[in-house]
């Protein structure tokens, strides 16, 4: 069996600032990286908005919002247990969270849009319900996938190290 070659990186005063600068730059991913997304049907662009990458904690929070809980079978003194995670709600919460603030106010937090949807017979109370009404199932999934890719989903650390 071949032995793995271990690479040691020694931090010195000379390269410490480069290392710190690189780490600080990496931490800015939520504000530095954006991707415009177009919602197009029948060859016509209906609207476009920008999304940003999500952190692990933000993704976990979206999943939590999309989860219904039930009483613990072990007794009321124990924490609730997950009953079901709604995939559509999970994707919609990811889209809401990843939409850059200025676009979020124009679209998902827009009271005129919410009222218009209600008048048209759509039962919407929350931003994720608005997103599920506005986007088709395929669009919901495509936008969610784009956010995953932007957030580093499926990226190998080894591939980054080679670059």
C-alpha cells in the first residue's frame, strides 16, 4: 500500500498576514458572491432576482422551519421529535433566505404582491408560501439547486486545493 505524503504548512511572520487575509476573504462569501437568476416561461422573462450563498447554519434553520414536529413517544418531558420535512417548504425557505436583501424586499416581502395573490384566491401568509405560489415546482427545484451550487454543494476540497 502506498503511503500518503503529508504536507506541512509552517506559519511564519512572513506568511501569517497572507493566511489571515485569505481567511478573512473566505468569510466574506455571503456578501461578495451573488448570482442573478431569471424566471422565464414560454421564452419571456417574468422577473429576475439575485441570490447569495448560504451558510450551514442558515441551511439548517431553513430545514427546521420546514419541519413539523410531534410529541415524543417517550413522554411529554422529552423533546419533540421530527415528524416530517416538507421538501417544498425547505426549498422555498432556502430561496427566501438566499435572496439578497434588496430583491427580497421587492419580491417576497412585498405587501402589494401578498395582497394581489390573496385577491386572486391564493392562500398566502408567509414568504415561503408566496414563493411556492409564484414559482412552479420545477423552478422551485432549479433555484434551490442553484443556491446549493453557489453555497459550495458538491465541491471537493481537494479540487479547491489544486486550484
